[in-house]
């Protein structure tokens, strides 16, 4: 019989996080559905974002470091003509395109996207969990303060324009850890000279895991046996089994 604290479950849950929930809230709901005692996720998604949230349970939490360091994949919708202080649709408008702006030409956008392939420099957004003097930057931002942030090197392995209707575009991005897609959208808008912000974001990949294998939160909660959605430790991709990975590999 499970204790009041939940069962000791080991495995990985690939969760398709819904819009409107923080990553931690989605994790806690999944944890309750599984009646699991110990669980953690491996990389935050903003509440407005959806997609792959890799949740590690029990002994699988030992691979969390590897998942945090893993490359990520996203599909992002960019809205042109307006820049916000957060870089996304939840922020306050800070600048608009010049009067008469009639959208972005697809060929021009494709030329600009070429500038973001490979290693690039990104200035982390103020609305982020990065800390300064023990406080996350978003706390300063909420007080109306903007601090200097040194640029960081990140890598865009692949960027592809999926669609463009002049005022919005959808891009697919494969990138290194630490890449802010909000900042990428903002920087693309600045190079185009019209401003831009992120309208929607969906994470499609984390390391070897893809969104196509994920389960939605409501579907998980409705399953007769939610534990059936777990990937067992011995079924994890090569190099991720906590029993065979070294401490150095796991960055413990």
C-alpha cells in the first residue's frame, strides 16, 4: 500500500505541458496523478508555452543534470511590429514599428535568419530566473529596474522558417542549453527594424526525447493506470540509465 507521501516510483515521464500552467504546477499535478513521492522536471517552460516537459521520478532524478544540459527543440510563433519588455505576448509594449508598416517580406526574413545560425551572443532577458545578488532578475524587472547583463554565447544548430504571412512567422529552432527563444524573437525583430515578440512557443525536443512520445496532462489524469506512461530506467536511451552513468557524466 502506498504511503500518504506517495509511492517510490522510478522512471521518466514525458509530459506535454498545457498552456497556462507553470512547469512546477504541471509537475505537481502529474506527480499527484501518479501518486509519486519524488519527482522533478528538467527545464522550465514559461506558463504561456506548451510542449515537452521531461519529468524524472525517483532514481531517474539522477539524470536531471544531463537533461538540463541537453540541446532543445522548439516551434515558435513570432509577431512582428511590436516589442514587449518581456519579449513575449505577456509583456508590456515598449516599441512599435514605424507608421505604415505593412509586414515582413519572407525573403528578407529568411536572409535575417541566416545571421542566427551557429554560435551567437544573447543578452538574457530581465524577465528570467537568472540571479543577481541572490535575487532572480524578474524581481528587479517587476520593480521597473533594468540591470546590465553580459551577453552569453549560445548555439543555434538549426533554424527554419515554416511559414510567414507578413505579420507573423513560425520558425523551428534546435539550440543549445541556455538559449532564450523570447530573446531570439526580439533580436530578429530588431534586425528587421520593425520589432517583434514571441506569440507562442512549443517545445518539441529535449536531448533524445521528442514531443511525439509525450502524454498530455488531462490524458495522464484520465488513465486507469498512469504509471503505464513512465519510461522505465532500463528502457531509457543509451547513456541515460542512472545505474550505468558515472557521477561525472551526471554532473552531480
